[in-house]
């Protein structure tokens, strides 16, 4: 089943990357750019630019990744994610893509979040997952997607997932940026240091309730 899912993911990435109107990152100016760890990296606002090693030094192993055969570590929300970017998979550097494996325990959730620099497409490998996103008019688009189904989350829009089945679920997702960014809504609101009085007025919560929420979503303790 996993092999079939990768066929679909590869096709989706090809379609997304082949349409310049959908491309999030700049088009590459060479066939590929395998990072050369000898020279470190150049930091920019959104990503680290990794100098390329000579193309003659590239090997097939640079373009194969085997790290998604098992799940990552689970959080207290029942979610385990294993994101893949050029740092751990050199072959996708400068190609404008990244991907992630997400596993959800029964009842587990992927809390509301968004990627500021990428559209995401998620394929359910196994399980039943309530998935959806909210547009700029606060309209929610959601349904339960089953094994073999796909849902797309437009760039920059809040989206979420919850395992509503009786067994664990697994999702493979691709994003059309090698550095899509991630902002989890609860942590962004209550774990970022926003003025407490503003939060009290915005959410109708008192000082004690705001304190509880801040302790719960402190970025130093939240995965």
C-alpha cells in the first residue's frame, strides 16, 4: 500500500511543480543541487542557501530517502510527524518541494495550523481522517477522507485533521516549497508573548484562564 501511495505522491508533486503558477519557490537554474556540507550555509529570511557540490560527485543515494518507513514520536495530541526537507534529503534541494509523514492515534488530532509559503496535498495511506480548511471568508471545507483519498489545503489557509476511525491512521503530504513554514494557531496565540490584556479582550477570558492557556502552549514545552 505504501508503494502505491508513493506513486500518487510523485505524480502530485510533478503536477504541482510543473505548473509555474503553483510554484512557491523559485525555479531551479540547474538540473539539481546536492548540498555540499563542507561549505556550510548562507542564512536568509526564510531558509538556508546550501552551496552545491559538483554535479559529477552526485550519486543515486542523494536522490533516495528511506526514513519514512516508521512513524515519528507522538505528542500528547496523538500526532507524530516526520517532516522531510533538504537538510535530511539532499536530492530535493532547490526543487521547491518538501513532504511529511503524519501518524494519528485513534482520536488523535493535527491542531489547526497553516503554512505561509506552501500549498499542501495530503494522501491518506490508511485510516479515516476528518480533514478540512477555512477560507478567508471563514467558510469551512471539511469531510472525512478515507484510505486512498486526497485533500488539498490552499497556501496560507488554516487547516486541521483528526483520526475519526477505530484504528491508527497514516498520511503522506507534499508541499510545494522546500521551506513551507509552520504556524500552529494555539501556540501562535498563547505561546508567543502577545499582550495579555489584548488576549483577554479578544477571547473573553480572564487573567487566570489566559495563564492556563499560556502554560499549556508555551513553545518551550509544546512539540
